[in-house]
C-alpha cells in the first residue's frame, strides 16, 4: 500500500502550476513595476525640462523693449512673482506641482548663462512602490535648468 501511494504521489502534477507561479510572479511584477517607475521618472524629468524652457522664454521676453506681451510681467515690467506663477501653471499642465521655493527665475543668468534669462526648477520624484523598486524613501531630486536670450 505504501509503495502504491508513493508512486502516485511522484506522478501527481496538481500543484505544479501554483508553485511555478509563486516562483515567477515576484520577478515578473518587479520587472513590470520597475519599468513603469523608470518611465515615470524619465517623463517627470522631461516635464521639468520643458517647464524650465517655457519659463526661461517667458522671463526673456519680459526683459525686452515690449514686455507687455509676456505673461511674466506685472504693470508693464518683469515680475518674479508673476513669472513663478506662470511657471507653476506650465508645470501644472504637465501634472506636476511645484512650490514657489523650487523655482528660480533669474533674468541675468549665471554660470554658462551669463547675460541670458535662466530658470531652474527642482522637484522630488517619489516612487509609488519604493519597497519594490529600491529608491530612497525621501525620493530622488530632479533639477532642470534652461537659458534663453533676452529680448532686446
């Protein structure tokens, strides 16, 4: 009787699919979520860069002889507060929320942008699944900067 039971048990395949799924599923899910999070990271980085470019252009146009055509003006002249509000609106269009402290418009530029309008934006990317994708719990800091020639 024992011999027949062991032989039947060695040929049984009832739970093989469940065991294979349990072995493969975590790796597959890590690959899928890792790919999605990496795509979100790249998308966020590109959105920040596009926001910085639009902001630098707005600040540059506000520096010209006809600044009234720029949404970065208030009362006919350049306004840092208005520029930050405009940049936040552009970021919002990309689905990003940027606090005022993370936006640095500079009409004179610095470094490689001396004499040009420069905008630098910073954002912290936080993963939806930080435990699965090994990212720091505080997130990854992304920075984008753009320069644009002042309109004269």
